[in-house]
C-alpha cells in the first residue's frame, strides 16, 4: 500500500488534530461539573439528564447534524443567538464544528468521569471536609487526583471519537479546505471521486491511529487497576 | 358477453402475472422525485416492479464494481456509465441519456436573485447580506463542476471563491440553501421547480450554454442482462409517459 499523502491530506490531518484538541479541552471543562452532579445527585432530574447526555451515542450523526444545521441557521435558536451576539452564523466555520463535536462526543467525556466519581465514593470528600478543606480545595486536591484515570480516559475517548467524527461534520462543515475539511470527510471525498489510492493512504493513517489510541487505553486501564489492587492489598496486609 | 369479459380479464391478469418481474435500480439522488413517479406509472402500465435505491453516483460505482446486484443504473453523469461500460460491467449498446440536468442559482429569500444572475457580480456580498454561497463539490458532482464553469465564465472567481461552501451531493447543497445557512447556492432546477415554476424564493435558471451539459445516462448492468423487467424499464424511460414526468421536473431531454 503506497502512502500517497498530498499536501491537502496533511492539511486535513492538522485541522483534525486542532479540532480534536479544542473539543477535548472544552469537553473536560463542561463534562466535569455535569459528571459530578450526575454522580452525587438524588434529584428526579438525574435520569432525564443522564439520558439527554447519552443521546449522541444512539442518535445517527445525520440526525444530530441535521438538527444542528437547522439550529445554527439564521432562523434557528443558536443562529439567532450568535447573530445577536455579533458572531454571524456558525455553520461552515471551525467553531461550528467545535460545537458539533462537543455535542457529539459529550457522552464519551461524561461517562468515564461519572464512573470515576462514583467509584471514589463520598468518603474522601467527607474526610477533606472534617479537615476543614473548602469544597473547591477538596475537589481539586482530593477528588481530581483520585479520579485521574477517569479524566485520562475521558480525554482519550473524546479526542479519538472527535477524530473519527464524520456525519456531523459532513452535515454542517461545507468542506472548506483548511477550515472545515477534516480527515474523515477528505477520505469520503477521495472514495467518492474514485481516488482509491489516496483514500487508502489516509484511511490507513486513521486505522493505525485508532488502534494505537485503543491500545493505549487498554494498557492504561490495566495499569491503573493493577495499581489500585496492589494498594488495596497493602492496606489489607 | 360477461363470460367473454371475464375471460379477457383473466387472460390479462394471467398475462401480466406471467411476465411480471422485479428490477433493482440504482438512481442518482437528484432524480429521486421524478423516478418515484415513473416507477409508479411503470408498475401500473407493465406490471413490473422497480425497486429503487437512491444515492450518490460515485458510491454506486464502487458498489457495482464490488458486485452490487443492481440491474439498472440511472447516473447523475455520463462519465460513470461510460467508465462502467469500458470496464465491461454493463451490457454493450444499452447506454443512453435519459435526462439532461439544468442548473439554477437559488436563494430562499425573495428578490435576492435576479433573472440574469447579476447578483454574482456584486462588489460587496456582505453589504447585500450574502455570506455563504453553496455549490456541490465540483470533484464529486457534475452540478458542482457546472457551477464552477458558470463562475469562471462570468469572471467572478475573485469575489465568489472566498464565499463558497461545498455540499457532498446535490441534496446537501439544497439543504444548505433551504435552511438559509447559505444565502445563495447553485442547485438543480429539478429541486426547486415544478411545471416550470420556481416553488419558493428567487432563482436564476442558468442558460445551458454557460456550462458543460449535465447529461445523465442510464445503462443496463450485467446483473440485469436476462431480466425482462430491466429491459422493459429502459424502454419505458424513453417513452412518452416518462418523458412527460422528466420535463415536468425541470430536466431537459
């Protein structure tokens, strides 16, 4: 298999990495409070909110993309807001893709964090409180370090999932070189234009990347669980 | 008398039943609506059933090459059927142009597009409230390539190019304009008109002399070689009923 990556192909790779990085950072900021709330609340709203967050897992990307396209348009709610704020409309722009990716990858950031916060239990925060740590202090110096594997997993999954995003980008991107043309849509373009050898090159890169990320996750998981096991054993001994 | 009628009726029924078949057709997405009507008329007139799959021509090409069981291809261009023909994936001598697409510059907003397309010569698009102009990806869709022809012929590249956004298909390009995410766009006349009337917004029907003709070819694929229904459908597409439906939706013949 020849690696026929053109300058345009590399451009799409750079853009994809930028999109995934920005999305991952925003997602961690957004998902942390949501996950914290989901892990601790007893509110009747817990189930509806958890379902809402998980929706992108089961909705076809075309549905998400279509709703986003309508919502971002000049008559849609988001479009009305962005125009009012003086940003114009977001479809066909990098920030439009960021918005779409945040929605699309949300469950991949929230779920690992919820798991991590739940596994931690309420003990550590209670202990911190008896030591008179403020809530924020306790959160950053106790909860965050304890939930670190959850954060790492959320970041890796969000990043990888955004890199693999296709349907949403196709619907709201507009395929503009250097602005909204990412690896997955470029591969699609190559295939549709019957440029199979170029498609192979980029698709190969994508395959290797995805495998490496999953392999990394697998190793990381194994390491962090075996670590905590030894810790427990020591404590028990 | 009654008996004779009944016999005639039975023989018709029997006759139809004897030759009624099924044909699986790959149809270019831009031809969706007219083809649904043609298939309905075809079934009424011949008893044959046409199973329609709609999609992008490039995707059909890949699928046909990899053994998809389509008997007939109605492509969005003439290149793909020609290519399949050269690769001996079609039945020789069955290719013909079933419709010629027509290009239109369209906006959802009334009065934005004039009937000469002068709006494309605007010095400042922003001042007229135009931020995005949608076309189909010229690499993938013949309508996109035709739109580029028009832009170049008018000599308005410098102003227009920075405003372009690309849809991967005509369906998507239409969606961009109809949701007003793009204020202007080059779409298929068939998407925005019925009986020669533009259904909403404003449009310029681009003169056919300004772009490479959008010939859409049909061809019998190897899978349909011995399928009577497939042969009948190709014949039906060239008949008056089909032609009337095709022109109704803004295609030339």
